[in-house]
C-alpha cells in the first residue's frame, strides 16, 4: 500500500531531518537550502522504501536584468551633469548683461546722432553688438533644444527603470529592501536628533582683513561656466577682468592660454564683454608679447593677472616677475629674492599630482598686485610680496607664512588677506588657510568649500571689480561669487 504526505513550507539556512518508521531500514534525509519555498513530498510503500522529492517554488533571481538596470542607471548619471545646467546659466547671464548695454547705446544714438561721422560710428558699434547677441541667442537656442531632447530621453529611461525595479522587488520575498529602507530612515532621524542635541553656538571671531565689503564669509556658484572658443584644447590658462581698467574698457575680459607644451604663452586675448568671451567672439583680439614662444620675457606658467592695462606673470626661465604694458608693448621685470624656487621646483600640489610651472602665483585685490612664491631659505613655505604697478616694477613689503606651498593647490588675495586652497576630492576644493597682512594673523580653519566643475583648478584669482573668483579648470573658465558681510 502506498502512502503520500505533501507539505509546503519556507526554510532559511536550516537543516531538516526526518526518519520513516514505515521503512524497513532507518533512512535519514537532510535538506540545506537558502531562503526558499519548499514543497516536500514523502511517499513510501509499506515495508519497502521511502522517496524524497524537493521542489523550489520561488523563481530564479534575474541577475541579467539587474545588470541591465545598473548599466541604464550609470548611463543616466553620465548624461545628466551639472555642466549642462551651468552652460545654460552662463549663456543667459551673458545675454542678460549684453541687452541692457545695447539698449543704452541705442538710446545714446537717438539723443546724440549728428547725422554725420558720430552716427556712422555709433551704428557700427550697435551692429557689432547685435551680431554678438545673435550668436549668443543661436547658441542658447541650440543648447535649449539639446537639453529638451535629453530631458525627453531621460524621462523615458527613468520610467523604464522604475518599472524594472518594481519587477525586481517582487523577488525580495524576505522584504530585505523594505527593511533596509526603513533602517535608513531611522538612522537619518537619529543623526538629525543627535545634531540638535549636540549643537553649539560658534565663538565670535575677531575681524579678519580690512575690507569695505565686510568680512569674507562664503562663496556661491559656479556663476559662469564656459569652454569659450577653444573647447577642450588648452588645459592650462587664466582669465578675468582688469581691476584698474582704462576708460571704456570697464566691461572687457582677458584670457591667457598656455599654448606651448601646457607651460608657455606669448600673447593675451581681449574680449569686449562676458558674453563675447562665452561665445568666443574675440574682439579686439590678441596682443602679442613676442613672435616666438617661448623666449625671453614671455609667459611661463598659468598664474597670470592683469592690472592697470598691464599683464603680470612669471618671466620665461627666470625667478622674476614680468610686467607687459599692453599700450606701449614693452616689458619690465623685477627680480625675486635669491633662493626663489622656479622652473617647476616649487609648484602647487596635492597627493595625486603637482601643477607644473606654478612656482609664482600672481594675484590682484583692491590694493593692487601681489606675488606668492617660495624660497629655499623659507624651507618651501609660502612667501607673499607686494608688487608696485609703476614703471619700473618693484617689490614692496614681504610677509612669510607657515603653510607649505607643495601641500596646497592655489592661492588668491582679497582685501589684503591671502587665502589658500587644498584639494579635497574631484568635486571639492577647500579654502582652509588665511594670512592677514595687516595683523600677521594666520588661520587654518577657514572651512569654505569650492564646488568644482573639473578635478583641477590651475589658476584662481579674485576680481575686486565685481567680487568674483575666476578659476581656470581643465580647459574651462568658471567663476564664483564671493560673499562678504
């Protein structure tokens, strides 16, 4: 006679044993299974033998589908970047600044048109401005269409991902995912509660610097993010505005690119406005220091600034500062102290790399031009000297700091205070140190973070014209707003 018993149950990392008294010989069955629904069937013929059958009621987990979902999610992350949003914002900012100027020029022409030479020249200026604005609008329209197509594609991908993830969750019979999500919410609530209980009021700090804007509090942005007219071509360079421009050049921007071996340059490019810089409309054009590159008194390294219609930079193959007068096309130099490190022996660095030929860092602020460097006798610590803006150029007062130059990535001046940055990650740079030239006070706990659009910032300079930080990062020009209070 045949007996059949069927039982369905769930086991999870357990051992199940049974013995059949119906069998002539004692037989033991052992089952080890990881979290599955088991249909167990026991059938035996009296006095003969027993047979065990196992059937897994759960479906196999679709690992190939999970791999596809992961690939799709990675593609979404690579398609959507902060750069795309900032490119649109930069174009809108350029248009916002250009249109009021065009309106102003048209109004002036209407008031002062003499029907003669003045009117012809004014019309030419307006025509050039309208051409620049049209290029800006065309680029904006193109970018808008690309973003719309991207938004449509991403929306569809996200819907597909959501459906696939819901399908995959059906295989989570033990509700592991839901339990983890609940645990994450609990941990977040616990951390917020802990922060509220441990919150302390920061101590009042003494005034730092002597700035009409107030104390340096933070930075926001990026405000501008653009590849300009040579996208992807020149990783090293510098850009900005002249804090002491000639009349009529208040809105002009300058750009210096390391066009030879990522180290040297022999000219500066001028742009009549920010929007012209963004769209790559180089007017009035290049001002050349020398026809050869490199050669004596041309540019070495990306840490360049402009002040009073003159370009300040590290002279080629010298431990000296060059001043190139853009009006007279003449170069004067000032020798730095004996023992100054140059020719890539005293660079800015972080753990992964050093930035070549960044031995001398030129900077501008409300008071003029500064040079940051290091010497053998200062054991590699940063040294700061004031540079006069007259001819011939000379060095003024010098200050010595206790921060090691090859342990930092960049520096800039604002209101007579030296600020120094260090590399945190591919996305973050920290302004961690300051030195006040008025008091000699050093601080190592500034804690202001720069959100980077590229891993490396090769030049960084403060513009007192509009309180902006101008950074050149792996072929991109980026700016941040400095907040005082």
